[in-house]
């Protein structure tokens, strides 16, 4: 697999050096992973990687001066050409990513279907549904906003979203909800107490 090209602004490099110094890990690398997609943008997980903390299967890219960048293989195609930036003095490092949200045409079609056909209905209850990935005929979704923790989430998924996706896409045979509904803060319908 081709190593992604990664750049960083001077502000991002300065901020990364500050964070590494504050955490007493001046030689730590940086791990960047795409953990999902939400509201038409990638969701990233960035963390320092000390010596001996490398994760098996990560690609190591020596693109930044003095900082090794660790990337999960699944994230690599979507991180090619990124630039890390930060607002100094204490701003967080963020990713400027020129890549499309989906490289897979099926995943792109499912996300468009969610955006056009499903999300307008669940938005009336303050919710939204995002596609995380499509793999081996399985669509992985995340329910957010008023859908997370909602007492009717399983009904919405089982009788609405799942059926609609399976009917619309012959290449998809399963829809899995990855949402941690126990963490929902403002569900539209409260779950029944047991």
C-alpha cells in the first residue's frame, strides 16, 4: 500500500512539540486514525505514541520532521494529502483533508440515501444517522442527536432505516447500529425504566 503524503504547518509542528514536552514524551510519534464520519466530515482520533506503544498493523510514515506518524491501514487512503494545522498558542491540532468522504461508490450512495431519504424524518426528532462504513455487504451506522439513547431507536432502526437500506441496495445484506445508546444525553423518547 502506498504511504500517504502528510504535511504540517509550522503552527502544528510547534503545538505538537508543546504537547510532547508537556506530557514528557519528547520523542513520541503521532497516531492519526479516521474513526468515522459525521455531518459530512471525517471524525479523527489523534494521540501520541510512545516507544513500545506502536499498534500492530499501523503504517509508520516519516513525513514530519522529528515525528513519526502512525496510521491504521484502513485510514491510509483517506489521509493522503492531508495537512495538520493548529491555532497557537494553545489551539488543538486539526486535519485539513482534501479527500472525498467516500472512495467506495456504494458507501457514497448509502450516505446520500441516508441524507436524502432518512435524515429529514429523524431530524424532526432532533436526530441524525451517519454511515460509518460499508464492508462485506454490511452497512455500519451511527445514530446521533435525539436518536442516541432514544427508547424508540430500535424501532426506528428495525422497521425504518434497516428495511429502507436493504430494499434500496441489493449489495447490502445487513445493517448494524454501532451507537452506544446508554450515552444518549437528550433522547426524543425516554427508554422505559426496568
